[in-house]
C-alpha cells in the first residue's frame, strides 16, 4: 500500500472567503504604567471584558475608562500564637513555662 498525500491543483482553487461577514467587534484599549497602549478586539456581544491585559513590556495594562477598584482588604490570618491566646492568658502561659522548665532542669536518675 503506497503512502499518498492529498492536495489540490495549483492555481485552480481559491481559499479566500466568499465575502462572508465577520462577527461584530468592539476595540478595547489598555494602557500600562509606562504609557504603552494595547488595543484588543473583542466580540461586541462579549459578556465580560477583562479589566487588565499584559503589555509587551511585561507590565499590566489597565482598561481605559474602567473604574479603578479599591484593593480588597485581606483578612488577617490567625497564627498559632493568636489561637493560643484565645484559650489562655499570658500569665497562665508563664506559669506553664515555669513548670516545664523545672521538670527539665531536674537531675535525671541513673538506671
């Protein structure tokens, strides 16, 4: 069985479109901190257009005309120390530390 390649004849077939219409587009412009502008086409029917787009310089461009959202305040992460202080007072912890140090400082019995 021979390997064959399928193709078309040269010059007889056009691969251009038949004059079909493209979907409607909306151009959006992004500007980075260094003043570079990036224009991207999105569908006019797009539900969500991103607020930021990467610029060629490596920075992030922000959508022109978009409201600048305030940074979201992050919740403070509770540490082990914070959770410990919810259960005991510092005075109680100092007492426990004193007891444990006394146990550790006692001389060991020889076997």
